[in-house]
């Protein structure tokens, strides 16, 4: 039986935590930052957990991560 392949795009974007949840970075912090407030940019720095509704699909893409 062949091994499953890891989705490389997903592997670069998500990390698995000790409890098995997926950690991700927030979007909207790349460009056009002048019109965003300092508070908004500060909250975008921190990583967050993936929504449980998407987590089942993403775990299939990351079998060995």
C-alpha cells in the first residue's frame, strides 16, 4: 500500500499542537497596512486555532504532520 502524500501548501501554513489541533496565522497583514490601525495590526501578529468546521478536511491533507 503506498503512503499518503502530505499537501505541501498546507504543511507550510499549519502546525499541529500537542493536543492535535491546528494552529494558523491570521490573514490581512501583508500589504496596504497604512489604513489599518495599530491595534488591528497588533492582533494580526498572533497565531490562532483553526475553526473546527475546517479541521477535519485539513487533517486529511496533513497525515504525518
